[in-house]
C-alpha cells in the first residue's frame, strides 16, 4: 500500500495542498506517491492529498474546494471511482474528450472556474506508443470489456488510424451500447465466446476487464490465433505481470502493462495543472511497484 494520508474533509487538508484525488474508497490510490514525486522533482512546493468523499458529500466537497482555490495554492484535483460521472454536474466547462466519454478524471481550477478533462485515453495511448512505438496500427485492435476504462481505450483508438475496433464483452448489450455511443461505424461487436478467434486478424489486444486482477479469476483467452506481431496490453496493474501478460510473453508477443497507463493519465493531469510534463522513469516505476508489493 502507498504510504500516504487520507483526509476526511476539505477543512482537514494541509495548507500546502496543490492537488488531490477525490474517491471512495481512496486509500489504495497510488496517485499521492506519484504526484508528490513529480511535485518534488519540478521544485514545486506543496503536496498532493487523497480525500475520501462519499457520494452524498460530493457537491459540498466541490463547493468547498472551489472556495479554497481562491487562495491560489490549489491547482486542481483528480476524480476516481465512484465520482467520475457525477462530477460533471458540478463543473463550469468540459474538454471534448470528457464530454465524449461522459466522465472526468481531472479538474483544473483557474480563476475560480472548474474545467473537466479526461486523461485516461491519453495515458493509455502514450504508454502504448512509448512501449511499442511500431505497434501494428493497420490491423484492427480487439478490446475486451465495456466499462469506463473500455470507453477511454476505444475512443483513443478510434482517434488513431486503425481500420476499426473490435469490442467484446461478457454482456453483449453493453458493448453494443458503447459501440453506438462512440463508434461512428468504426466499432464492431464480437461475441464474448468468439474473442479468441477474433485475435487472428488483430494488431493489438487490450484487456480492460477486471479479470486477471488480484482476487479475480484470470482472463480466459487462447492466444493461439494471434499473429506474431500482435501486442497484448493489460490495463490491470495489480498484479503487474498478469496471467495474460505472462502467457503473451511466453509466446514471444510484445506486452504493455497497466502501471504506465496509470502514470500516463497522472502525468497528463500534472501537465494540465502545472504546465510541466513529468517523467515516468524506472525510479518512479520501482517506487510504485514497491508500494504495490510487486516485483519486476
Ligand atoms: P471499469 O470502469 O474499470 O472499466 P466496470 O465498469 O466495472 O469497470 O467494468 C468491468 C468490466 O469487466 C465489464 O466489461 C465487465 O463485464 P460485464 O459488462 O459483462 O459485467 C467485465 N467483467 C467483470 N467480471 C467479469 C467476468 N467474471 N467475466 C467477464 N467479464 C467480466
């Protein structure tokens, strides 16, 4: 677990709080460790805090943050489960990606106004481009899952030059709803039972489901049909080397882990708040992995 303090209310936050994360529960968040490291490296005074906010307290909390931002120290906040959709009602403006996703993970406070962004898709794509710069973009990716994370992943993929996106989810209706909301004809729904066969033509396979996470069953996927240059990306980061990534590596496929996506969305938020793009390097990865109790 990350070494951090979780605060119960805006009044309890330290005076040098520059940014924070709102969630419930929020004690497991790696964001304070990561953002504090970047604040230190950038020579910015102050800290990043975690605030535990129950759904019923979201409106009052945001009103209190808005008031507090008047003194200038607070640059903004991250929003995590379960507030990413509900927070939209309390903001003054939305970026195009936040509007498209109907979800906000980053809020910037400027001149008393709250602007909502969604950096999950940016984090996903930057980490993919950095880890496997020549991933096969000319063949369709297969995305597994249809929750909030899938939404960010699919919309960032269709913004690229992939021919179309294949989407497969245990509950087919949810995949169809996501395809209709985002696809503009560029998302094809694949039956959950057909997910392994669909790998035959894929350039990338992304797991956005909870499967493979500590305490969950592994994702059942036969990588046999996958082309030799297909990339496997698992957004689960606990464990970092999920059974899916282990199976992919054993077949010689390129793999991308979920910790870099987490860092990427955080780095994009930091840049929105402070105007500096922070670096996710081996030292920071090692600290995050230590906090997770993971080994490389
Ligand atoms: P997030 O916002 O992190 O994406 P979510 O909205 O809870 O989380 O979505 C979880 C995803 O994991 C869903 O696609 C879910 O499939 P359903 O829509 O059918 O529920 C998927 N998922 C969770 N447990 C699963 C399981 N045992 N088998 C297959 N898919 C599972």
